[in-house]
C-alpha cells in the first residue's frame, strides 16, 4: 500500500492541494476524478516524485515508487521528432532487465509491421496515445499510473485500451488513473476518489 498523509501543495499563494490523505491499495484499480484544475495532475506528479509537496508524508510500504516497478503515462508526451516506433521500443527495452516482447508490444498497440517502422511524428493522435501507453508497460510495472489515459482515442481504441487494463488487473497490477469519463470509472475502478478544489 502507498499511504499519503496530509499532503499540501501551493504554487506561490495559490493552494492546489490541501490536507490530502489517501491509500492506494495493492492489486487494486483506483480512479481519481475531478474537474480540470482540481489538482489531479499535481497529485500524480507528487506521487511519482516529479514535484515536491509543502507538507505531509508519503509511506511506500511495498516499495512500488521506484523506476523499476512503476510505469507512468502522463497527460501529454512530446516524442522525439525523428525516431521510428521500433527504435523507440528498443530504447525503452534497454532501460529494463526484463521487458515485454515486440509481439506483446504489437498486441497492445495493434500496430502493423509498417506502423512499427513509421516515424512516431507521423502517427495519429490516438496512435501516439496507445504507443505512449505501451511504452509505460515495457518494463512490466507492478504499479501503473495513468493521467487521462484515453484522451485522443476513438471509441474502438478506447475499448481495446480497457481490455488491456482488464488483463493487467487479472495479473494484480496496482493501477491509479485519472479520468473524465464516468463510464470508464464505473467499469474499471475498485476505489474512486474525487478531488475538488484541492481537497479529497
């Protein structure tokens, strides 16, 4: 379990998070919902260590918050301009001792051999998003954090995405995700937390 206790964060005089206390339970799928500007992305950044909190504490009892056990899909990723999909996969595989195969990668992305050899910048927005998701899974993470994962995906790709999440849940992957789609929250989450004006 990852425990957040009394986490607060301000930018200048604006309080973004106020006294946040939550438990992210092992092998469960937790949804974090709220309006734009509620503080969801800031909270994600604090959990993964990309941002410092002003007060409070985080207890990572299962040691999941390290790069060998954690996969992260941020709200937006800027890919290198001149790199092929297959080259990006090989780069990510080099970061880990154990990693998914090219077959598993193609199963997640649903990319053809032609798309695997395509420049990333020439993929559609939805294809780049599923690529970004697959890259988050390259190292076979035990903890998966997803910030608005299905943005830019069409209905068919979104359905495929949640089928992959179903399989990850069956393999006891701990998942924390933010979403604006209530039907996705109802379908996938074991636990739902609502963030409103910086408070749970």
